[in-house]
């Protein structure tokens, strides 16, 4: 890897982590504001108290959290000049969290009109891709 590639990847992952962290903070403040404005009673059950906007904010916040974890892990690895071990566990955790948020977003945006199929097909496509990519590398 050339030094310019290294610098560019380091910078892009840092920018991604900062952007995702900013969005995560905004989602947290939005949810806090909505909960206070509506004087929610959490003992009623989350389905009864969450508006669609709040559910979208939760999904986007989860995407952002996963993105922060993934991008920050890669950024810190690049910051160390790639001489240290990449903490793949953190990259995996961040990716799984972000993908969960993406699937929840697909569900939230598509459910009222298209039902359950869009998010189920998204999960199926992810699984097919992961299995075929793994098989391609192992066979």
C-alpha cells in the first residue's frame, strides 16, 4: 500500500467516524427531546410510546454507533501505520451493529406500504452474499 493510499484511507475513516458520531449524538438528543415533550411512560411498552420518527432515529442511531466503532477501529489501525494488529473483533462488532440498524431502517421505511418482505429479502441477500463470498475464498 502506498503512503498516499494509507493517508487517504486514514483520513476517510476519521471523517466517517466523526460524521457518524455527530449523527449519533443528534439522534440521542432528538430521542431525549421527544421523550420529554411527550412525557412518555416507558412502562406502557415500547411499541405504544415510540413514534415512527423515534423508531427511525433509533435505527439511524444504531447505524451511526456501528459506523463509529468500525471506522474508529480502522482509523486507529491506520494511525498506527498499520504496524499493529487490526482489531477485527471491533470491526466485526461495529459492522454487525450498523447492519442491524440498516435492516431496522429498511423495515421502518417499508413496513407500512410493502409489509415484511423488504427487510426479510435484505437479510436473505446479506446471508447469500456472506455465504457465497466465504465459499469463494475457501474453495
